[in-house]
């Protein structure tokens, strides 16, 4: 799937399925998806932030503005898998 379609799908999944964690399951972040599902999108605050971020990325793709991707450092310890 090309980047434009993928970002568009992610935007709509976040907008309409965000409180249920659909966009987190799509990104294969299972723990966060379960957390969003049982807390209604982190009490709608997390869903609101994710919707704004997805909307900004969708706008950038539509107008050919490059998207900066942050490279994360691997977290050391036994609980790193919970947040990935």
C-alpha cells in the first residue's frame, strides 16, 4: 500500500475507531489497543491527541510536505514490550 493510502486509512481509523483502539491494533500496538479499548481512548483525551496527529500527517501527505519520523532508542528492561 502506498504512503498516501496508508496515512488516509490511519486517519480514518483514528477518527472513527479511536476510542476503541482500532488505530492502535492496526499499528500492531496490541497493549495500547487493549488499553484504549477498556478506557475509551484513555478517557477520550488520548484519542483526541491521536486524531490531531493523524490529521496533521494526512494534511502533510495531501500537500506533499515531508513527514519527520522520530527514531526511538530501544528501552532497556523487562517491561519495554508493554509500550511498543
